[in-house]
């Protein structure tokens, strides 16, 4: 197992400070592994998030709603959706009575890509914790927020 004190060559004034630094350090570590995980699928973590939101909606939703639901609220969400449209993973449709409103729908190819990702065994960066530990960790992170 890793030891944050050794990894970043630092001592901490308290266990709470160590936990905070560890969360930030681990978030950065996870983000870099996540980027590598999604590369073979031709999408970014943020694009995956958009596809996941659309799959969960079960119907076309406003682009603004997608932006609001994103975990990592990227300022370039429109550009991310442009790329997903270019790849035929999502589709845009302007509202008939308000041209400023755009509805987004996940396409069959987008759903198939999500299925492939969901069934991938390459999420090895989470291999060191059990399902039970993952639940405990998730509960603790919820408690912090």
C-alpha cells in the first residue's frame, strides 16, 4: 500500500490535514489514470460523463441540463458535445418554439460504446479495494460533503 507521507515526502500537522491532502493527491492520481483508461475508446472522461448523463435520462434533454449535471463542469461542454456529435454518439435537435434551446439525445452507437466501457475489465486502478471497501469509501466521501 502507498504511504502519502513517503509519496510526497511530507509530514502533516494532523490526520485531518493528511486526509485532505490525500483526497486531493488521490483525485489527481485517479484523473490521470481515468484519462488513460478512456483513450482506447476515443473519448475523454468528460465526454464519458456526458454520455452517461444522456443514457440515464432515457429521453432527449436540454444541453443546459447536461451541463448542470456534469461531475466536472467543463466550460467547454458545448465543444465536448460537438465532438460527440461528430463521432455520431449523440444527436442535437433545436427546439421548434425557442431556437436557443438545444435538446441532446444519445445515439445507438453511444449506448453501445457505454456498454463496451461498462464491460471493460481495464478499470485496474480500482483493483486494490473490494466492493465493500468501495461502498465505505463512497459513504465517507458523501459524509465529507
